[in-house]
């Protein structure tokens, strides 16, 4: 009988160090590294991972929303934190916790200046984001004169960085588009920088950008998925280590006779005598219903077992007819070998989505 009897997400902080060192090895000596720890550090644990990265002397953190930054501050993280998707409703909170907003439109810029006046702030660090082709968040590249004029009119804020985000840094077939984004960013960032009498940090690349466009690292790069062990490319993945293992155990084994059904709506009907294992993990834990009905799989004693029937909220059932196993045996959903990207691909998804789906209900354990 194995030692644990519940579902856990094991997080290997040594693997974080390994990935951090690999990414750092791709940078010039003076290039800063910002670690993206949004969405619970891609479904792992933002506090523990950020504190570990802080021990490795990471230069900056980024989260998507202000509340994620507040949680890091409450956990004792002192490194600068960029809030990528800042929202005026949280500006007061953001200032209270020394979080630095991405400013992506005139509306957001003016709202932030108003609140910094109320809160009596001087030189509060902000990050000016330009849209260079993703068309998601960001000032138009033609806005730089208006931004500069607004910045000149106030001492409340100071531009800590100017940045943009690549749309297709992992796609070789979009190289031309990416090179255009790099040029557009270079042009607008330098134009704005020349209007300031100080030197903000310029940054553009995410993980795939770091690896595929070394000429576009500027002063800092932003890595998320790479730190968690994935590089959007099987060659690069060989150099990285997935940091998390999602594992569970067999709660019960059933023997179905030919013709028996299993699970909700009788989605599985045994066409022969079938041995099934019930596992304590379901769609509320991040196993999307799309994995049901033999799309997704787990590993038991190093053998692949397909998920059969519909995924339930708290459980899945897998076919173990040809697997020598018993109740209590360990089950791997994904780990460094059976990686999350392969499982995600079985339902046309990506590592990012599966990792960030692992619910907060699942206990996290850490090892160094
Ligand atoms: C999420 C995010 C990143 C991190 O991207 P990875 O592909 O995970 O390295 C970087 N920059 C921005 C603006 C993001 O939203």
C-alpha cells in the first residue's frame, strides 16, 4: 500500500531552480528576468514559488490581477510586482500593497493619476504597455506623444518600464509578423523613452520569445511557462523540467460484466468483462469533462489507463482491465515523464490550460 491516500500536487522547487538557470543561461549578463507568477504560478503555488524565485534573486514578478499581488505581499514577497491587467477599481488596493500597474490606455492612465493625487503619491512606478499586434491590451503606438504630454503634467508617477507582448513567439510560420512586432516595439519604446529624462526598462519577450528571438531581449524578459518546465517546443522541453506531479490513488476497483454500464448517463457500456478503478479527482479538480470517454488517460504502475465514461465532479473511472493493480495504488495524472502537455494535447488543449486548471481543492506539497 502506498504512503499517501489522497490526491496531491507535488511541486519540485529544485526543478524551478533548474528552469530558472536554463532561462538565465539564454540571457546577456545585464538582462533582467521577470518571473510571471499569475494564476497561482500557473496552477502550482504562487507564494512558495515566488519566495523560492526571490531566493534565486529574480529581478521582478508579474501577476495578472491586483489580488494576486496582494497575496504575494501578505506572504512576505518584497520584490517589485507588475500587475499586468490592472483595473481602476483596485487602484487604491494596489497602492496600499506597493504593486505596480500596467497602464494600457488613456482612460487607465488618467484614472491612475487621479488616485495617486488622492493618495499623495510621488514618482509611483507604472509600466506603459503598447499594443504592437496582439490587439488585446495596450496603447496604440500612435499614442506616445499624448502619453508623454500627460506624463509631463504630473509628478505623481514615473515610468518604470515600457513593454509589449508578442502574439506568436512560438510559431516559426509567424516569424515575419513577430519581427514586425519587434520593430514596432523598438520604435515606439525608444520614441517614448527619448521624451523622458530617465531610463525605463524595456521588455517584450515571453518564454518562447526569449528562446526564439535573442535579439529582442531588450533590458528584461518575462518568463512564465518556461519556469514551470515547458517551452512550447519538444526540443526545448528536453532542457526543462516540469515542476509538478499530479498524483492520486485508487479508491475502489469494480469488475463490470459485459453489458454493464458505468457512470453518469451510462456513457460507458462494457463490451466485454472490464475491470475499472475509481479515482478521487474530477472536473472540480481540473480534469475537464473533455477528458472523458477515452480521450484522457492516467498512468498506473507505468501503464496507460484511459478515462472511461463521463468525468464526474469529484471522481473519474479508468479502465484497468489489463493492468495489475489494487486499491490504494498510486496513479500519475502527469509528472516530469508523463507530461501535462501530452495529456492536454489529447483534448486539443495546451500545457498552460491544464496546469492552471488544477484546483485549489488539491493539497500542494513541496520538496527541495
Ligand atoms: C502570461 C504572460 C507572460 C508569460 O508568458 P509565457 O509564455 O508563459 O512565458 C508574459 N507576458 C505577458 C504580458 C503575459 O500575459
